[in-house]
C-alpha cells in the first residue's frame, strides 16, 4: 500500500532563525507590521510503499533521522495518511 | 489577540521538484528504497497580532501572496490557530 508521510522540520525554538528574521523585516517593509514573529522550516512529503501505517512511519522516521532533519538545530514531526 | 498562522508552500504538482528528486536519490543510497516520491517545500509559522481569526487569515494571505510564495511555481495553504 502507498502511504503519504508529511514531515515538518522546524528550527529549534531555543535557536535564532535568521531566515525568519529576514523575512519578518521584508514583511514589515511591505506594510505588514502586525506580524510579530516568523519561523521558517521545511515541509517534506514522502510517498512510501509499505505494508502498514506503522511500517510507513518507521521508514519516515529513519529518513528524517538520517537525512532530512539536523537534530542539533532542528526538530521534526511526522503525519502519516 | 495573538494568532499562529502555519503556511505550507509546496512546488506545484505539475512541475518537477529537482530538490526532492535529489533527496530521493540520497535516501535510496541510504538503503530506503521503498520511498517512491519526495517533494520539498517550506513550512512558515507566523505570529500575528489581530483582532479576529479572519483578520489574521487575511494578513497571512497577504504575506503569502506578496512575499512567501511564488505562485508561478508554488501553491500554498494556510491554517490559523
């Protein structure tokens, strides 16, 4: 069966997010002054061929741990559907 | 009131996603051969000061249209909480 895994990878809350800060400045320059914080991460969608949802989740976790997220600086969450 | 807007920006389905294809190759080299497709986009979290959820949504839409998404190549969806 084919499963879709959506992986959200975000910079850790404890760390600065310079890309987000730059975008917040840009939005302010465009007149959107009521945006108080911006954080930017990655959204990754995997199509996984697996026998069960648990199997698909474990594949997605392995992909996130080994390649997609840098756990020194980022945290991730996975949703299977 | 403070609202959180989560904006998911993904490459259009009709277009190639070379970054996703490269990551799929990398996952295959790591032994994850049951991943059939990878698409990579951005996940952006805004903190918006607004009087209502509708007001926050319209600010997030303006931010997405003006700066965060390139609608020639990307589509976006917004979730307010």
